[in-house]
C-alpha cells in the first residue's frame, strides 16, 4: 500500500472511531468496539487470575471486596442519576486481592479489578484503599484503556492492518492490552496516561469514593505516601502510569470541594 493510501485509511479509521468520554464528554479515539473490549477483558482477567495467587489473608481480601462493592454501588447510583445506566450494561464486577509485592492495582473494562498486596502498606486503611480503587475504576469507566490501546495499535499496526490484528490477536496485541491496563512489568514499558486522563480519573475517583462513604480528603495523604515510594532506580508499578508529585497534590486539593459535596450527601448536581 502506498503512503497516501495508508494515510487515507488511517484517517478514515480515526474519524469513524472518534467518540466521547461517557462522563466528561471529552472527545477521544476509541478504535476498539465496546463489546470486543469487554470480551478481551474477561478473557485476560481469567487468564491473569489463573497465573497468579489470590491472597490467603481473609481480612484483607474481605476489605478489598467490601470497598469494591461500595464503590460499585456508588458508580451505579451516579450513572442512574444521570440517566446513563445503559453504559454499564454487560458489567460483571469482580474484586480480587493478589499476592504480589508490586505496589500496583488496576481495573479492566467490565469492572474487573485487581489489587496487589504490595500496595496495602501504602493505602494503610480502608479509606486509602478506596482512593486507589475509585481512581482505577474511574479510568475504566472513562475508557482510558481503550483510548491508549487504540493509540498504540494505530501506531504499531496502522489503519490497514488493525482489523486483522484485532481479529487474530498476536502476542503484540496482547502485550498492548496488558500494558494499556498496567498489568505487570513483564509485558514491557507501560503506556503513560495523559494529563487529561489522570485529571478525569482523579476527579471521578474522588466523587465515587465520596458517594461510597469514604472521606475524599484522604486522597491527598495517600498520594503523598505514594510519592515517597519513588526512592530507588525505578518508581513503583502504580506510579509508572500514575504520575504523582506536588502538582498532582495541588490539583487534588482543588477537586476536594466538589467531592466533599457528595461525601456530605448533598451533591448539587450529578454530572
């Protein structure tokens, strides 16, 4: 295929795949159909759980499931209030704690959440855990994984080969899936979230945890503790895709008044 034809195909693909973030309305590039993302999510999640060991700590496992259930309920109420419950169709929520020293957590499409035991010393409490899980669930609901996986696929395969890549996913496609969701260093360098994506996840994560009954103000000390984890040659896995620092803390403080309105039970308006 000549360069001109390739560029035309890629441009048409990008145009037809342009969508908006379900919650904020920001335009984003999502090349992969939602049902395909959901199907891949369930397959990859099951594979991940078969290859990893679930925590035997009953108390910590129960905490992860409890926080997950409360955030799930908050998400469903938030979407219902905005008349957008249909966007959660097909979700099969699941919350698991995996025995792993990595300071990490993630959420795949369809509400498939994994928390690593290595992050619990940093979360320190159930509310700290709610900060993490609310943030990761927000990334999934805003389809940030689809967005950055689409960018990686378009860059790697180009418009013409993308359909074939998705129809018969080679190892490279699986690697892009795993890196898009931050599922472990063995799959290569992670694709960083953009500043806009992080801002969306921070804002929505605070609202979800607040609606779930957790103090959103705890997000500030949590991210301060995460920042202190950077000592050494490489940052924790969680920070590889979640930039931290003074700027983030400042932005979180700006988001707290809105989140606190939900925590107090008197949100002015569901957005």
